[in-house]
């Protein structure tokens, strides 16, 4: 009798999972500046958004599958019904929102951006990129403001900061986004104006024209940060005001770092000493804004 050696098949996925947690983010998530009783709610919102983001960014999933997973997340969030274990972040967030009285529109708006990511939509202009950020990033700030009982006055400055954070992250990941996902968030019109192809993002080093495009994006981002500078002074809650000021300082430091380093050579990040200096500046800023 002949024996056949059959290679074991890969275990089937039971559903998508988030590929990183809050410790791997550029900017603090639910730091100690946030009141202890609110931190679990911030984490619940983060984990929902993180899972949705990772679904949209999964290179092994087809667009139709990504959209189906995102639709299931939204249904679980709005109905509280979840047939699969991977939907737990949605039901956890629903429970959190019911306890805090915060609207679910912020989480649902983020899903709109991730649906766009899932089908490979690109940004053709700066205004198109800002529209993307309106749904991918700005709802995070709006959620935090509502959670802390803030009014609408801080909304526009919060939007400017969140959009800037999102764009800085896009610039950090420009090469990886293109090579792994075929995705470009830098306005395509700028490549046309520079006379180069977006395919230049596969290179391991920026040339003068690609560097000029990155610098153009950073100039626009700095204008957003200038508009965001008013945010700490518009927030009444002391802890959230300090958190916003620290994040603003970290964003300014990252922008300067991206101007000095080539994101095509390696991912540009802040070192420990850059972070400590930015935190100190942020805390000083929050005290002067009080």
C-alpha cells in the first residue's frame, strides 16, 4: 500500500484581525493625560478603527471581501448583533458609546474612508486628499472632543490637526503604500505637473523632482498645523488640552524630520530624544493656553 505525504494546508482564517495595537502608533493613544475612566472608551474606539483600517490595507484580501468585512463591522456597531468573533471590537464600541452617550457617526464616517481604500481610490488633488482626511482622520478628533464634553468651537482646529497627522503618516509610508498596495495619497496632479510618473514611488531614493513633491506636501501640511495651533486654547478639559498640545508638537517635529530625511530611503520616525523634546514643548504650550 502506497503512503502519500500530504502537505498540511494553512489554517483557514476565522476573520480579520488587527495587525498592530496602540503601542505601535506615531502619536499617543489614550495616554495618561486622558482621565482614567475615559481611557477604556478611547481604546474601544481605537481598536474598532484599527481593525477596519487593517482590513482595508490587507494585501491578501480582494476588494469585495474587504467591503463585506467593513459592512459587517458597521452592522455589528449599529445593531449589536455579531455572529463572528472578529466583530467584537464593533460590539465593544457600541457598548462604550451607549455608556458615554457619544454618537456612532464618528466611527461610521471612518468606515467611509476605508471603503474608498478598499477599492483602490486615489487622490488626484490636494482638495481630494483633504476630503479623504475628512473621513479617515477628522472623526477621531471629533470623537475625542465629544467624549470630553467639548463644544463645536474646537472642531475646525481639531480637523486641521487630524488631517495633518494623516498626511504626515502618508508621507512616511509613501513607498510602502505604493509597492504593497498600489495606493498613492500624494495628489496625482502634482506628479503630472512635475513631469514624472507616480511609478517613481518604487525607487529607493528620491530624486530632485520627487523631493520637490514631498516638500510641497509638507508646506501644505504646515499650513494645516498653523491652523491647528489654536486647538489647545479652545479645549476646556485640562487633560485633553495637554494631549492636544503634545500631539501638535509631535506633528511639528515629524514635519521637520520629514523635510530633513528622505522617506524613500527608510521610514522617517522620531527618535526618543525628539519625542521627549516635543512632549516638553507641548506641555509648556498647554499651560500657556490655559
